[in-house]
C-alpha cells in the first residue's frame, strides 16, 4: 500500500464537510488540513503507523477511574463556550508547553486560527476555573454529527487533578448532551508513545487505512 501524506488549506469548512473529513481520517490545525498514515514518534525518533481514533458515544461508559477524575474536579467551575484566544490563554499555553521535551509547539497558533470560533469551522472550548483563575482549556471542533478534539492545555501546578483527561471527559459529556454520534480523538501511534492515553477510553474505533473504514479498536 502506498503511503498517505496529504494536505490542503481551507478558510471555511461547514459542519457537514467537517464530518466528512473526520470520517476519512483528516485532521486540522487552523486552516491547515492534513492526514498521513505513518509518522515519527518524537520520544524515540522511530516511524510507526498512525492510528486515527474516535469514540462511539452511544456505547461509551465512564470507567471507575474516569468517574473519580470527574468527581475530584467538581470543586472547579467548568464552562463550555465558543473558543477565543486571550492573553491569559496564551500565558497558559506557554506554561503548559514546558511539559514537552520533544516536538515542542511554537505558540497557540500552531493549533488554532486567530479567530477559532469563526474559521475555518466552529470551534468551542472547555474552560476550567479555580475561582477566577483559568487552570485548563481544551479546544474542540463541533460538526453536525460529531466533536473533534483539537488541543488541551493546563496549569502544570494542578497536575494531580488530571486536567487533560478531565477536559476530554467533559468534551464527551457535552457531545452526548448535544446528541452527537462520535468524538474524534485525533491520532495515536501503533507503537507505544506519549499519545497512548487515547487508547484507554472505551467504545473506541480506529480508521483502517487499507479498508478505508472504521472498526472496533482492540487494545
């Protein structure tokens, strides 16, 4: 099978168009849309097959550990709203990116447009506050029938609260409330990597590059 490495730029994508792209394993950062079936693992500098993952929301159930994370974070205020870029979020991004040793992103615009709520598609955010202090944000695209996680960041001094997992769990909650069918988690690697946490959710499906269809993901 020939390797897949495709991209294009788009200033505007409708919710239905985004559903189509997501269903065919496309991702996007800002106006840059891409898909590829093999990639370099930053930690090991080895190539591995890419595994696009999504959660079938009708079948999803929270695990015991996930329920504990939700319960633990009830002390914080969590808001679901249109995405925006502010100076506070830029500072949070700079703090969060210090976690990365390899493949460190340059700035928040590596993942989002200047006005993410308006272009190239409808992007929302899960914002978490400890009183008035913003401690975590995750960005998620809202399509006609699905959600797609884009990026999450958090204040590293709150590491014990698993805020990255928490915001993803809230994305699932909001997607189910709005009657969406899928939540796309983005890419993981077939080999072990930093992105293995995505494989720990149940009701997972993966995109088969050869069959061009989604199948139940077997851990």
